[in-house]
């Protein structure tokens, strides 16, 4: 949705820039084309970045959906995978002691039911415990379950969750998180560079075509 809005804003200002170039070019020649292209390109860059920042703030402040949909939350005990192995006995005991959980016959799936919000399932397989697509209201419950297993709830982006539902970066994950964040920012900058490079190229091509058309 974010990238769609950015492209919509960019396309809008490119159109405004082209129309402005045609109008100013018909009156002032090449200077008009140049001025119109600057207005179009400058506007699309500023508005696209403003849209990106605005959407990011809305996503961070939105209370109805914390954008953890599509994530897998794992319950881990240590920083290494071999330290995170949790026995099925511990899993069943923790679910039995917590109100709201009900285990299936095999004992590898626990369903939590809430009369107000709904339900979610916790899966156990070969010592690994995870929750698929949890909603925001479920995060404190998942964190409490992790505490009862002497572990913590960690998301796909290395964020851990407290019993209050707030997220934080655990000391064991800080180094990996910092590397991941640097790579993510570099990728975003690289994509934006080529994105705006294509926009500039398109605008310059349009300017040349319009200049040749109106100079005849």
C-alpha cells in the first residue's frame, strides 16, 4: 500500500510537470520546458518522501494493527537455535497451567480462546514453538506463555515482546538486528535511487520530445 501511494503521487506530479512544461514551453521556449520539468520532478520527490514518512508514522502509531500480521512469533530460550529446544512435556505443562489454553489430543497444538477477541493457536514441533499471524491483543498472552517456559517471544524482525505487549530488542539479538537494519536501509536507499533515476530519465525524454515537437 505504501509503495502504491508513493507511485500514485509521483505519477500525479509527473503529469503536472509535463502539462506545465507544455504550457510554459509554448510561451517561453526551452526555459519553460526546463522549469516545468523541475517543478514536476521536485514536487514528486518531496511529496513521495512526505507520503512515505506520513504512512510510516501512521503504521507505528496505529493501535488496531501493529503490522505484525504475517509474522511468525517464536518462543525461544537462548540466542542459539540449539538452546531454544523446548520439550513437548514442558509445552503441555505450560499450556495446562495457563487459563484459556486447550490442547489437542496429540499435544502439539494449543488453542487459546478469548470471548471478546477470538482465538489463536500455538504450534509445537520438534522442540520449536511458534504462532502464525498473531493479532495485537494476543501478544501479552504469548509473552506470558514464553515466561512460563523460561523463554521469550521473538518476531521475524528479531523484536522480542514483553508481557505488556510492547516490543524491544534483546541483548542477544542486538548485533544481528543492527546488521539487518543496516542492510534494510541500504536496500531501501538503493531502490529509491533507481526509482527516482528512472523518473528523471522519463522526464528528460519527455522534455526532449516536447521541445522538438514545439520547436518545429
